[in-house]
C-alpha cells in the first residue's frame, strides 16, 4: 500500500540493482515494471504493529509491505537492511552534494600481471561506468565503479590518495598482441595505470587523447601528487601553488598564464575531453573579452546582457566548461604587478554572475577562494565585488547550482549597482489580493522557501504549511493562467525561465522591461488552521473570497452580496460620508458619493448581478448599498473582516477551489457543465447554477486521478458497492486546468500527511482501522475519510 494506492494491492517484488521493482504477477517480469522503489542511504525500515507488516520510507514516499507470513517478512527485512547498509557505505551516498569531477565509459582491467595491448583476459573485465567522487574538501579520494550508467550500487572503488598514476607507453604493442587479446581494440586506444598503495594495479583503457588527458589530470590531482606534470600549463601552475599552499610571495603568481591578458588564448586553460569543447573554450574567452572591454552604456546595456547570457548558457549546457570559465575570469581579474589595481571591473562583475550559478571543482575552487580572499577590500569597488563573490560562493555551496542563465534583471542589478552594498542585492514586488504589494529582497541562490520566510516575516503571516498560502507566477504567454511555485526552486531561475519563455512565445511583442508577476494567496485551506490566522491572513482571505464572489464562484443571493460588498467598503474606505446639506456643496458632494458607491458596486458586487442593469437599477442598487454601508458606521476594519469571514465560512465549501468541467458521456452526472470543488476532505461535484452538492468523494477512495488524453479522469473505489467495485469519471476541461487540479489534489493529500507526521506516527494496520466521523465527511459515493484514515504520505506529483 502506497500513497497513491490507498488499499492493499498484491504485487510481485524483484530486488535488482538497488531498486525494488514490482509487477502485477510473476509472469509480468519480462515486461516493464508496474512501479519501482529506489533504495538509498536515506531510506528507513520500520516494523508495523502487525508481525507481517513493514513500513519502508524513502525521500518522497512511504510504502507499507505485508507478507504472507512472518518468516517471509523476516527474509525480506534482512535483505533490504543489507542493501541499505551497502548504500550507506557508498561514498557517493555519503556526499550527495558532491558532483563527479570527471566521468566516462572506459574499459577496466583488474589483477593483471602483464599488460598486453592494454588488455588482459580476466573474469572481472567488462565495460564500467566510472565516476570520480567530488574531491572538494574531502580526504576520501576514490574512483567509484559501476557496471552501467543506470546502476545504483557500485561494483567497488579504487583508492586514489597517494596512488601512482601514469600513462602506459603503448609504442611497443604489436598487431599480434591485439589479435591475442581477442578484442578488436584499435591501436589508437590510450592506457592509464593506477597503482594504489594497498591494492593491485588497475588499468583504464581510453578511446581518445582528449579524454585521456582529462582523466590523467584529474586522477593525478586526486592522488595528491606533488610533481604534477600533466594537464594544461594553467593547471600545472595551480597545482604548484597548491603544493606551496598559495604562498603569496611566490613568483608563480606573476606567471603570464595566471594573469590578465589583452590578447586571446590559443588553447583552453583547463583540460577538456573533446576537440569541440576546446574550440568552444577559446570562443568563450573571446565572449568574456567583449563583455569586459566594451564600456557599459545604460541605453545599450542589452549588449552586455546578451554576452553574459550567451557565455553562461553555454556553460550550463556543457558543464565541462564551468571550470574553464571560472579559470578564465580568475585570470582576467588578476594583474602581474601586485601593487596595480585588480583586473577590469567588468571582469569582476561577470565573475559575480558566474559564481552565483555554479562553482568550479577542486583545485580550481581552492584557487577561486584564495583569489577572492586576497582581493576582498571594502574600501575599493574591486574589493567590494570580491567580497560579494565570496558571499555568492558560500550561498551556491549551500543551495546548489542554478538551472537557468541569469535574467536581464539579475545582470542589470549586478552591472549598475554594486551588490556588495545590499545583503539581498535583487528585489521584486509580490502582489496580494487586496491590490497592494510587498517588495522582497533575494540573492542569486535564494529558494522559494527562503523567499517566503522573508515575506512572511515582513507581512506578519505564518509559514505556508500553516497558512495554506502559496506563491504563484503569471503565465509568460499573457494567458489568464497562474503557476504555483515549489519551495526548492530558486527565484532567479524562475525569473529567467519566465523571461526566456516570454521571448519565445511573444517574439515580436517582448519588451526588455517586462518581467514575471508574483502573487501570494491561499491555495490550501484547512479549517483546523483557521484558529491561528493572523490579521493579515484574514484580510487577504476576505479579498480572495470577494474575488470568487464577483466571478461567480461563490453561491449567494443579491441581498447577501450587497451586505458583503458593504463590509468590504467599510474595510477599504471607512465610514460612508453623507453629502453635505449646504446648498452650495450639496451637488458636488452628491456626485462624489454616487461615484464612490458605483466604484464599490463594480469592485465588490457579483458581475452576474450587475450585468445588463439599467441606469435606474444601478441607482437603486447604490441607494440600497449606502443604507447598508451607513449601518456599519463606527465598525473597525478588523471587526468587519471577522463578520465577513464568519458569514462566508457558513458555506460548506468555503476555501475550496472550483474548476469548471463537463462530464463526458456516458455518465450518471448528465452532460451539462458542473463544478469540481477541491477541498481538505476530498473532491466534490456541484451543480453549475445553484452550486448544490451532487456527490463527494474522499481522497482515500480515489484510486487514480489526473490527465487522461485531453480529459481529467478520476477512478473511485466504491467499497460500499458490491456490484460495481470501481467507477471511472471523465470530464472535459482546459489542459492547464487539468494540470492545476491534479497538483492541487496531490498537494492536499501530501500536506495533510506532512502535518500528521509532525504529531505522531501511524503504522499501516492502525491506518487501515482508523475512522473519525468528522462533521464535514461526505458519505455519497465513498466511505467517510477523516484525517487519521489517510496514509502517512500521499502522491508526490509536486
């Protein structure tokens, strides 16, 4: 039983390569698995209350597994625990934030006594995918070997630290040697041998010179060799500096290769695995030179925007070039003479943009940190950019690499104002439903979660998990759509991707000044959380309800609509001022009062009630509104908000999100339009005009839900019906709305379980037996679902 399937399902499990694959039956193993559970070091196994049940928790899901007997379960638990122990010992699992320095498909040879044409026939011989563990600030310098790229569990590892790494001379190989090896290996293959201190030698067979150079350099650095004579001239100089711990007085620092150059470079600064990337690296240096040497001119600033975006996009597309551009910018921000100023300011600005996106590997990260430390000085513009770059390095290490190139806004902020002076160098307005906005600051690595923490502190709101509020963007195409943002995405990536999509979708209309619009409003409404609502939350909830009312998504008659409009007018404007009775000012003030009343009607009264109204009807409506408004004289805004929400919450589906849908025949729901209401207890179907309840389905009864071709589908488990165990309903909806409703349902289930898990733990048997007869539980079409009857973790569609 998993989060998606909320009843027990019999499945055939196969453990393979660090994954649990499951099928509908043993005969299905030749087909694609029905699903899979990825086992990693972060997984946990917990026995249930029942001797035959175990709970398996991964990063995203919780699964309940029950066996036919306690003995079978014990066997499975032992096997799974062994897998988790292996995963925990895997160096890659221990350091998830570490990125491979170099990787490639090579041929590995173990336990050889003699090298014949780079190959020895051995049972252990085979194709292997090799990942060198990230070498940044770790003493575990290893190569980790996998049989294939898809494997989760390594075959083993080779200790590199203090190993001897060298290229094997292949000039004496003969054609007979190749024939004797039994393999059709070309004489162009290159061989590297690794001699670990406590292991036998390992030979790596490599297909091209570029790849061989890359491997030889990174393996030599990983081994900690003091006499590095491999790699480019720049890399050799860096390793020499590393060996003397960056001694400031060393003449190595003044070597022309490490210092600013007006001319272009004839070869890359770093070792790259292909000729195409080497050519790209030289072009990259030219792009950087154009950015650095052209004067920044505000009217023509988009020239620099284009250059920066072009250079950094190439490095995101080809991660092998990330070391290269960092080294190029370190070089271009250094001078040969220590007393002279550091390199051009625009080189520092491009470096600042670069380290906000990604960081180089060791030893280049060591060089970058040392370079920034030596130039950090709050008294100079150059020094201030160095300090800002130091901040960016720390934040990028903390939150990880970016996904998108810098946006125009990010580049302009970095070029036109020194970001050193701002702890949060970028800012953007966040709009609320009451028409106001709050400007929030952020940096290159700020996630949505961090951004919301700042926003909540500034506005006096609770965290999204408690308030149910979420951050939305508008659609870059200009359509009336909105997109909810996940907490781990970076704000700068959102702005950049929105900007790129807007350019692509509206190529002729796009303006450089147009940017994403962020809105903060309620997405998930939990009645239990209403007790702790802050005044700001109540106010915004009232305006969001008003938005539903004026757009016909909330059922109320004309009289009640007028009462609600009067309450909103009292909150927004205050006491209604009667026109003065003096003859001179009476006419003017009467016109002003009428204008105010008309604005209130337009802003707070349902569209469907005011459309097609004659002037006389509008006048009468204004008169009735003024009477109700004046009756509220003296009431505070907080009092009116309280009254408004008390009235609104009387509707059973207050806080629900409504989606217009049309049943697809054959259906017992007919063929006319209706509303799908998504709320904390489940999915309800309402009549279109009256919004009366037709039927409700609790989340536990939903077996499947989501897009099906061009329609929205829900499959319900009718446990109370003997004739029809499952029921499938199809609805015609707009495609963006299908995605929105699917994610919303998943969020309700997930959010609820996260809150539940914070209070207490429920085992699978307890979940199955729990029943709580809540006041809003619906019984039509399914069993009542209550908080405690939901599984611990639901679908993770988000």
